């Protein structure tokens, strides 16, 4: 119990004892008066928590770093009596989410509505709710609470950036033959023509065949053999580091300017994994927009695979996978690369994303190249995040192996880091 409650109870008890000892009517009247005050205060506080209807509407259960989570609260007093004050205490674990309110003079059948717009500053899976109601009596003697169960899950995707300068090396065609796989996507490889059916896009019509046959004919395409991009993400806990981070407070920024604030390249949590996830998501966004097939492999510690596919749905799956990944693997990146070697073909392009300063994984990528697999490295400079060995020896080894490398440092914009190839002295 609170100090005020204990004090009131002690006064009530002392008045009772004195009344029994002395037998004086004044002390008995004092005891009766205090009893009535305590009982009335408790009933008042209890009544304040009854008859409340709370509705919580989340606009979308998905968001992204640099965007917002929006929800609306509606509290209605369904009882006959007004509420003096009620605190709506939100217990969400979304960082920076401030949805709690204190409602004063809540009249009967008069709903109170407010909206909460929370900027997303870090990726992950969070929950909105539950809610705890808190109220008391006018004298402040009693303070009662009532839990309201129910939560809403929210998934925050990693940030993505425009990386127009990012380039992958050209792929290799298998010698002398191409495996024909039909696709409804437009590619540079036309396989055959067929009769038009309702629903076919007009830009697929082959006008020469249409003129020759006298009926509408459309082109069928085959997959580009150089379009398979595999993102291999290193989640080895030995190399991933992070630093304490104080989230920027933008609650004092006017609402009309908050969107402009976040529209700029959002600041990332100072963690190698956050930067690696943002890099992977940005690369996937770039090449899925070009209608190329993208897949993702990571060990955390179990093998997680997002098989090759195209389109917006694939991008959503990849973001969902990246949103919840944590560096929990004990498998070194070079061992992961060796384990995945037999799944890759000469039509694959591998993008290795890692903070590891152990040059063993560079040797495996060199073997990839000798086997006809195109490789690119995205090296997250872990030594700029925490006390780990420097990345410079690995960068030198990558340069000597003629493996295109992009270097990502703490505080450096992802869009800039992934638009310029790294040099040995970077």
C-alpha cells in the first residue's frame, strides 16, 4: 500500500483504540467519521475503474525504420457516474512509444479519442499493449489499478536506401546451353511466341508474328541466367558488436516536420548487424526492382534460407526475415560459405555481407571465383563499432584477390558506402 493509505489506516486504528480505552463519544464519532471517509474513498476509487470501454486500433502491423507506427485510442465511460480522473498506462515495448494519457472529468457516454504516431528507429518484433488502468479518490488515500489484457504485434523492417552506384560483376553463361525456364516477367531472352489470351500485357505482343498469322501473338520469356543473386549474411556472434545508443527525441519536433526529419537517411543503431541488415535490404530492393531473382541465406544458428524469387512479395519476405535476425551463430563465415558452395551454380552471383576480420572467408570467395561464380563483398568495418581487430588486412586481401568490395563504416551513410568500391587504404 502507498504511504498515504498506511497513514490513513494508522489514524483510523489509533482512533479506534483511543475510543475503546476512554469510552468518550467524541473519539467514537471521530472513529466513525474516519471509517466513512475511508469506505467512501475506496468505493470512489473502485467506481472510477468500472464501466470503461477501451478501443485500440493499429493502422498497420508492419512498419520500417524511418517510418511511423500509428494507432488510435478511444475511451468511453459507459457507467452512470462521471470519472474524476483515470490514467491509461500503456505497457508497449516499442522504443519511443508514448501512448499513456491521464483523462480528467470523463463524462458519461463522452468518448475521448487520441492518436499516437511513433517513429520507428530500430528494427525488430515488438508488441503494443497491454494496458493498465489507474485511478483513485479525491483525497489521494487509495490508488487502484486494473489490467486490460490484449496486445497487438508490430514488425519493424530494416531501413532501405537508394544505392544507384552499387554494381555486381557480370555473370557467366554455362558452356553451350541454357536451361529454359519460362517466366511471366519481361526479360531480355525471348523463348517463343503463343496466342494472346485475355489478361496478357499489350507490351508482350509480337507484332511481326501477329501480322504474319493474322491473330494476336505474344512473346514468352525465359529467365536471365545471370539474374540469380544470393545474399549470404554472416551472423557469427564472435564478430558482431554494438554500442550503447540514445535514441533521438523527435517528440518536440512539430508533426508536420517529423516526416521530413525521418525522410532523410535515418540514423541506424550503432550495431554491425543493423548496418548489415540495412545493406542486405537495400541490395535486395535494388535488384528486385530490376526484376532479378534474389535469395537470402543466413545461419542463426540454424540454416535460414529464403529461396530465389522475384517481385514485391519476395521483398516483403526478405524484410520480414531480416527484421528478426540476431547474431546468435557460432559458425564462422568461411565454414558457412564452404557449406553453401554446392548449392550455387555458374549462373549465381554471391553478395557476402560480413563484419568478420578473419581472412579465411576471403579464400573461400576466391575459390568461388575460380569455379565461375561471381562474387561481391560488403565488409562492415566492425572495428569502427567496438574493440575488435581491424578490418584493413581483410580489405587488402580482398583487393589482392580482385573481389569487388564495398566498405560500410559506423556513421557513414549506407547509400554512399554502397555506391563506391573500397580501396586498399580506405
